[in-house]
C-alpha cells in the first residue's frame, strides 16, 4: 500500500514531468455547459486539495474539436470513447494514457455481442440479411459501431459511397436504432421503435424511447419485435432470471437466449468472453504524444484518491448534480488506471480496430480509376462506367490505360490509377514489390469454395498419340501469359519439380525454350527472352502485337491459350473451366463454334489422362482466385461497395441485351476486367493483404522456389512454384 509520503513524492514527480513537457496547467476540454460546470468544480476541488498542476477548462464544439484543440496546443486532455479515440489518434496523432475501469470482471474492457432467441434456430451471424435488428443506440459502440463496422469490414454489408445508413437499411428488413432519425436516415431504421408509453418520442436516443440503451434493445428482442439485438455482454443477465423487476422482464429466463459468434456458431449468454463481436476498450484520456502519460495519470490518480466514488463532496465519477450523464468521465467508472502501452492500436485491439475499419470512408475518391490493358478492355470499361452511372453508383468509374499488369501495378503505387484485377502470380508481385492490397475477389461458384480455381494441362484426345505429362519434351505449348499462374508459374514449376525441366542458374525462360519445340508465351517477346517462346503466337487480326501480353495477342489469356491448342499446339496450360467455356456452343466465335468438349482431355500428375470435367481429381494445383488490387490508402469498403452494387445490376449473364460485368464476348476478347467464368465478386473479409489472400501453403511454396535476381537477370517471376506443399492444398 502506498504511504501518504509516497503519494506526495509521486505527485511531485508528476508535477515535474508535466512541467518538463511544457505544461504548467492541464487544460481539460469540455463539450457542453453541464460538462463545463462539472469541470469548474473539479478545478476548484483539485485546487483546494493542493493537487498540482492546476486544472483549467476549455470549451470545444465536439469530441473531435477537442482533439483538434489538443493537437494545436489549445487544450491538453479529454476523455474519449473508443470510436472517437480511433479518429483522434489517426487524424491528430493523440495517444491514450489513462483508462476508465468499470468493474472487476472485465476491467478496462467490455464486450459487444449479438443476442438471439434460442428458439430461432435460423438466425446466424452469416445470414442476418433481411432480419429485423435491435440496437442500443446510433452513437453507441455495442449497438452500432461494432456490429455494423464488423458486418461492413467482413463485407457482409456492402456500402456504396460511404452511405452507411442506406446500406444498413438495405441489409436489415426493419430496425430500431434510436437516434437514426431525420432526413439523412431511411425510415426503416426506426421502424421497430415504439417511443414512450404515449407513443411519442419514437426513435429518440434517450430513455423516452423504450427500446433505447442495452436494456431497451434487449427488450426489443424479448418482445419479438426484432430477430437480433446488438448490446453489451452483461445485458441479458442484467435483465433476466429476476434481475430486472420491470413488467416486461420479470418472466424472462437467460437460458432462452444465445449469442452469435464470429465463426458462425452459437454460445450461451454467459460465454461472452469466447463468443462476441469485439472486445471494446473503455473510454480513455488522450493527450499529445509529447505529453508524459505517466505524469498525467499521477495527477488524475491523486484526484480520484480524494474525489473518487467514496468522496463525500465533489465526485469525479458522478454527473447527477449537473443535469447530465457521463460528464468528463463515464458515471460507471470505478477508478482510473494507467495505460502501459500508449498507442491507439494496442489499446483498441485487433477486433475493435477491424470493426472501425468498416467506417473508414474519409478517403472516398470522386472517381475510381480502372487500369485497362487493351483496346477491348477500354471498350468494356467504358460501358461499365456508363452502366454504373445509369444506376447512380458512386464513385464513378474512369478508365485509364496501362501497358501491362506491371505498368498497372506501378501506376497504382504512384496513385495515378486506383484498381486492376490480377491473378495469383501477379497478386504476389503486386503485394510484395509494390505494396498493393486486395479489395475484392472473384468467385467461380455460388458457394464458399469459389474463391479458387484449378490449373490444368489440356490436350487433344488422340488414339495414336496419347502422351502423358511425363512426355511433354519436344511438344508445342500454349500458355496464358508470362508469369501467369495457371499458364506459366504452375505448369513450369511442376515440370521443374518433376525434374523434366532443369533450369541452370535459374535461367528458367531458356530452359523452357529448350524443353518445348515451340511455344506461345504472351509477354515473352521482350528483349533477352528466347524467340522460341513466341514462335506459335499470331498477334491481332492484322498480324501486329505478336506475343503481346494483352488481348491484342489472340493466343493470350485462358481462351487464347486454348485456341492456340486448337489451331497449332499440343498442350495448353489453362484453368479448369476453360475447355467447357469454349466448347459445346458456349463460344460462338468462328474458331470455337463447332468444338466439342469430349475431344479434349486433361493430363494428370500420376501420368494418366482424364476427361475435362474431372478437374478436381486431375489438376496441377488449386490456386487462389483473381482479385481486384488497390493502393493500401484506398478504402476497401468503398471499392467493394461499388462493385457489389454494380453486380446486383450487371452481374447476371441472363440479360444478353444489357451490360454484363462477367461477359467479354461483345468486345472481341475474353476475361476483360474480370474473368468471364466469374459468378460473383466476393469480399476479401480478413484476407486484406496479398499474403493472407494467397494463403500460407502458396507462400511457403514460393519461398522454396524463388530465384534470386543476381542469379537470373531475366528472372521471369518470383512465383516459379508448385512443390509438394501446393499439391497438399488441392482437394
């Protein structure tokens, strides 16, 4: 126990530290007349107790105005909730130094949870769309910021143009979100609210609305108005099993309710530590980074020892005398405690930070500049821009030309362009070398397994020349493009692993040219690459752009590589759906219209052949799907929100007369902007970096097969991969 002499020493040390930081007084920022009244009394109380340095009171218009005043050295401290603290730390470089502690069980944190009726077995965290929701309040963490931020960040709710209220209205069938009223809010957000006993004050953010606060939101659920309630962890137990004597709560049993967990499961209401949406830190005092946080705590600690919850006079944690609530500090505060790691990231924690990222829309661009790499892509991009504009989707699309994927990556890094779709190999390069991050992924099925595809080797069915994967030497090969995953990295890595291709000193391109008798590897027409890699390529209709990486080369991409096989090659390295996409009448171009899928087979790793529909059992590897890549400063929520709304209108292939995001047949090409086999664009969820999107197995394979630039000045890719680790990734 600290002696009184010891406290005097601590206070003196704190005074010295604050003085050393240039503070002869601590100017506390307040945002209302009641708070100013309480602050003035705290100043007098501290002064009468000879607690130094002195406290004075400064008025701010809002929490963020206080943060700005502190940053400008017009004030020194203020207590902020976690959401405001996040913004203050990011925009004004403030740091948390002292935390409010409410009870012994959870200390300086509480937990935001989603509660449902146990009898309602159909409601889960992954199927909340069109359910009815109850919220403690529009400005609360547990009722709004955490659940909505989590659902947005997990891309369960897509937000277009940072119109959060509209997005929530579109997601839930009806809601009661006290405070979400007025011209800026859709009426459905207050639809479930009931107001006071007289039916007035509906949806106000105070106790006049019976469904306001944690208890009110739970009442909304208990009275069967809503399907899910977003509240604080203790809410159910506080209002059931006889703990609340109000008529609506007297007969409620805690065992009739459950929590929704982030992993899709359920748990009992007492299991909130393991099953919650986020752990939310309590309010904290913030100061400038040049202010001694420990000294600030010593000052406040001396104050709470004298004027804490047991004080007979002024009470730091009581606002009833000032006609207000939670003034200066939250009234539920039991004590203040020092924050040891004084960074906002450490204080807020991963779960809560992820929730807050969902509201990161201060970077909303006026336009989203899309990188196109061919005339065909420009045409399709232009039509997409017009189509999106016709539905008032924001931000608007602007089409910008790039020479090739690498050029697009560089331009995005330099913020000259905003977005481009890349395959797994390019994603690795874009993330590792240029710092880009995924914003949306392509899914090739309607289920959760669609965010990947299979790399396959396709050959013509033959009764007299049925060669296997072990007999490819001397054959003519067709590839989607240099450094492309299914067309280059996977097959070449596989053949290297098998010992078929031997690359001396990592001179892979030379080794490939010596292995195959002739090839078309779009993109390998640059200086220093063997000419045989472009020998089979044909360029555009005018014979120009031969071996170009873009769609100007008719043998580029999945469809192009398959066409190369049809017309001149022996084997094509493509994705698993390529054959069916271009045969049996699915491609009406002259070269493909009469093709039959049964005339083609797959080469299997075990030396056998298989039918083209047996790709799950006969493939070279399963790899992550293509993804839209952006600069890390670009809001992922904005990009996905735009594309998700876009695919609601233009994602279907059933309307041949309108624009189709996932169909390139009208533009004389294939896989333009997105792969034509895309069924839908999906959220990246928590896979918000290139390495998370690609996955551990993929990256481990890369590290074991990377060629150094010193050993190979013509290094074709960092992605010459596919060792046994990748094979274990296959289904």
